[in-house]
């Protein structure tokens, strides 16, 4: 990984060094990061943390522009229509760039044609949690309860077309369970109601529940990745009962198609330096995704292609049709 990061950085530096003076001086004005999530959300916290560090490196402001709503469509559309001048970037998640085309018949943007990849930020595991006062102590307990009480187990998530909602449907289907998914307008509201006992379980991203788990208000009983998650090492993966189950959300950066290659490579190089810095990586891990560096734009393009193939199959398998 260190060797890969070094090659990415030196390669990008060589590219920038061989371009005209305007490219070498990028950025010479504020850079905008468009975000589909509201202020205070996990992606927002990450975007602001990284933006603050990049602003110091570039000696230019990095402005986080929140445009939530419409299942990420509002922010994605704004990013797709932003000027491709090297000063507009989209801090994106799985839904906006991959899953939305399989959930909606029409979108006001095309995730494959409107954007060019810039950098990966990291993977975001999800966790299934119950209230600490619940009689459910493990995933096996939850499965037993759901089978004994078909349709009664309430599982909070952000909605049927979100990552958490689809994971709820997928694991229930693969285990032959009838559960009662309860959609919420925000992760916070879903977590609060599970803590308060209004729902029996919640399936959301790990950063959203980590503090509550540490405080003893939620009991994580499974994670959606095949490997244990940092900070939740004692929590078993769903793969222990569903062989091959391995899903995680992710964060990444893309730019409007037509964005100068110099700006993309410089952004990629400097973001990679941040993500692979030990101190910064520790800060990121405490609040957000698990990162292994930015990779290259080409690697991200390959990753997105593989994700499209994977989610196209998953939505067909669980019977989710575009609406």
C-alpha cells in the first residue's frame, strides 16, 4: 500500500509538473465540494475534515456545499451541472453513483456519463444493533425471535432505497425471515428510536452508532462486512450465518465530466497524502470510513464498474424494481 501511494503521488506530481503554468498553480481560487447529505451527517463531517486539511495544503478555501434531498438526486444533479473548471467536485456515496439507477426509473443526472472519477476515500461498514435492554443478545437470538414472530421484528433504517434498507431486505431474505422494516428520514432519528425502544433493531452505518455503542446504549450484534470492523472487533460479521455476505457503503470524490486532468490529478495526489498520513488516518477512522488511500482515478473507475455489476445483480435477486 505504501508503495502504491508513493507511485500515485510521484506519478501525479510528474504529470502536474509537465503542464502549463496555470495547471501548476491550481488552485488559485476556492474549491467547492458538493455534498448530497445534510450538515451534521457522517459524510458532511468527513468532507469538512478533509476540506479543512486540503485548504491548508492549497492555501485556498474549500467550501462544502450541502444539497440534501431526493435520495441524493438534488446534490448529484447540482454537481453534474456544475462548471467543469477544476473547482467543482462532488463528495459522493454509494447511492448517488451506483445504486440509484437500479432504484429509480428516471434520474435528473447520469452517474456514469456526467462524472469522472477522482479518488476513493474509504469503505463504510454497516451494523445491526439492538437496544442494550433487549432480550436479543446476538444475531442468532434475533433470527430465532424473527422466526418465532413473523413480521413483528421492527428494524429501523433510512428507507427501502437506501443502503441500510436494502441490507435489511437482503439479509432477511437470505435467512428466510419476515421482518418489519421501519423507514426514517435520518440516521439519527432511527438510532434514537431504537435506543428509546420504539423499534427493536437498527441497521445503519457504523460511524452513526459507534459512540452510542461505546456508551452502552446500543448493542451491535452483526456487521455487514465479511471481516470484523475496527472498534467492533468482537461483533461477528453476518457472513458467519450467511456465507459470502460482504457489503459496505463507501465515500469517494468525482468531478463533472470535462474537468481538467491536471486538477483531478492534483486533487488525487494531495488527498492520497492526507489519507495515508498516520495521524490523519487515525482521525478518519475514529469518525468515518476505513481508508487505504485515494487510489488512482483509473482504479476508482474500475471499482465503480464492478459495483454497478454487483448492485445490478443484488437488486434483481431481492426483487427491487426501479420505480
